[in-house]
C-alpha cells in the first residue's frame, strides 16, 4: 500500500529529537493491545473506531504510526510526551482526508525515554467494512397453513451466503408486517448455506396469527458488518371472511315483502375465495356463482315455502360459508364452520308478505268513562313488533291533536297508547266514542282498527245544595212518561241541556226546579229511543245525569 503521508514533517522533527536522546536500558513499552480488531470505519455506529493500548514504565516521547502488514506506507498519527502509566489512542480509520482501505495493518509505537534506549514495538489489526456476502433467500410454499392437517404445515427456508470465516455468523429471523420479531429460527457460524423449516410458531410455541411475514436471513462478521435479504411468506389457517349487504344497518336484518329474497354479499381471503355457499338452517348447502379472486361479490336467493302473501309472515335463518385456495388434507381448502376462527355467517331474513294484523285492543283500568283532564290508556296487541302505531281521539275530544298521543312498544307485539282529554273538550258528554288505532309496517302498509270505544263525561263539580236528582232511569214519552230533574232546596233558575249519545245537543230547558223533560227536541218532535245525557247547570254547580228514552 502506498499513500502520501502528511505527517512526515513531524516525523523528521522526531528523528532530530531521537539523535539527542541518550540510550538507556530497554523495557519501556509493555501491555500493548488493540480493541476492537477487526473494526469497520463505515459510519454504521458499530465498531467504527479502534483503540491501541499500551503501558510505559517511565516518561517518554511516543510516536504512534500506522503501517500496512509489511511495514510500508507509514502514516504518523501522533507524537507527544507521555507520563509513566497506561495510555490509549483511538483511531477512526482516516488519514487526513483519506479513509483507509480494507486490509491488514499494524500500529507502530516508538518510545524515546530520557534515560533508556529508544524502543519500538508493533501490534497488528484489521480493517473490514464489508459484510459477508449473502446471495439468495427462498421460501416454499409462499403460502402455508400450520393447522395440523399434515398438508402445507411448515415453511421451507433455504439460503446461500459467501461466508468463509469460522467466526462469521448467519441468523434467520421471522418478522411480522410491523417489522417486529416473531421468532429466531436459526443461528450458526461458518455456514455458507442451509435449508430449514419454520412450523409457524412464535417464541413461546403458539401458532402465530394469520398474516404476512418476512423471513430475514442476515450475515454478520466480527467487525459488526451486516447484510440481509428477506422473503415474504403468507401464514393462512383461517377460512374466508364473510359479509352480507344489509339494507338497514341499524337492525342488521334483511326484510322483504315477497316470498323470495335476493341476497348479496362479499367474501375475502388472501389465498383466494374458491366458492361461496348458502343454506337455510344448515340443512342443504347451495353454491352460488363467483369469479375466483381475493375478494369476491356473491349473489343468491332464498325462498320461503311457508309464506302466504297478505296473510302469513315467516322468518328464516340463512347461513353463508366459503372455501379458500389453501391446500388442505381434504382438498377443499379452509371452510367456515361453527367453531372456526372465522365462523359461519348467519342472519335472519324476514319475509314480511302480510300487512299488520290486529289481535285485540282494550282500555286499561277504569270503567271506560272519563272526565276532561283524565288520561285514557289503551293496550293494543298486533302480530309483530316494530310497527308505527297511532291513535285517533277526534271523536272523543274536540281539541284533539295527534302529537298529544303517547305510544310505547312492549314485547310480543304489545303497544300502550295514552291520551289526556283536554279541559276545553266541547264534545262532552259522549258515549261509546270510537278510537281508531292504526299500525303501519316497514313497507308503509297500514291497518286500522276501531274496536275500542270510550265514554267522556263533563267534569264533576261541587254541589253545596244537595245534588241533582232525576226521578226515573227511563221513561216512555208516548205513554205520558217524563223525566223530572230536581236540585234539593235550590231556588234559582237552572239550565238543562240534553245530548244524545253522539254528543249532539237536542233540547235546552230553562227555569226553576223541578224541571221536566218530556222526551222531545227543541222543535217539539219526539226523540228516538236511546240513552241521553242531562247536563244541569245551576249557578256555579254543574252535573250530568243519564236517562233512557223508550219508544
């Protein structure tokens, strides 16, 4: 090796100094060593510098140089006075602006003591910045499934390197997609090539999760130089991931209004989806046509044989499974099952072919007679849940507003309807007034039922005079009968309003008690047979009595 040496002027000055030193007894330099050797000044942060160590038995001028293995190409690194004791000098492999080439070198240490002869010693070291060569890394098969079926359960890893030194090392490590180590499967020194297996397990012996992995083969030498190559492997033990297209993702169910349901969905597997099958109650599997791909769309249909349009709904449980393209012992690939890591997909198909069906409705509590300000509660039963239930109280309350109706849904098709009669209701009294209850289903089909009737009476008031009384419960006007209304000892005038069951005013009577009604209207005509309400107003008092007219 031949280089221009910028340190030669300093060396010339030292030669002059050597000529002035009086030789003395030897043994000034001892305990010489170099650590690390080899070293690699390649700025990779590993063994980028080396240090030469030595001890002096007395004070001396030390000239430190670097030469090649033959002692040529001398480069002076330093010269300086050193005290007795242990010393070291770190060197980064650079000669001024030039970096030393790979090869064998030696440190030359020359001591010029004051009372001893000049002494010189040499210690060899190596510069090595190149890692052991790495030629190839291969894995087979690229997709394997350590599922214990003896087919494709292991991954074969083979590599070839240029390792020639016994100290050079080769490591084989499996890493996940985040470059985190999963398992070190091989470590050896002085090996140029090898073939080995990975069984898919991690450091604790558990099978690694499905996913993509990198098999990294790395070579290292004593100088810390490294080289590596990687190969990609796919660990796949699970069947395809399945999905169905729900039109309403809030309910996660499929509802159709015909006896045949058209179903669509998707399936995904890195090994490719080979087939998709549908079944009702897992009794018979039917394959649907797909194109083979990592992700496929599927479409199929399910028929309801027990449905009766406009009459009988039905719910069927549909199952979906798929096969992937990974070799297995049965040749079918991985398939979804009840206990596989990706289980069979199941969902309900509701064949809603009939409109809502009313079962029953009734007033809850009370005697079906209510006053203004009281709340009417109706329990209504239908054939299913999820209906939009409304109620019409317009025949009960002149101030009716639909937004005042409260509806709560229970279980099994039970709904509770509540409504508070307004204080300003002008329809009172009214008997057997119909309340129409309507249920509307998912497909906007509505059914109304009016089996519920209620009676609304005027609000009761305090009567300090003794109370209104009617002398009969019923009478026959054509036979000369009449109804006589009295109010204790009340002496003022009063008003009696007579209403039929529909709440229509038919007669108004005014005068002092007793007041008689002969069963006629304001025109003098006899009223029809039926129940009538007598609304009596006397001063601040008001009361309602009921009497029947018979013809």
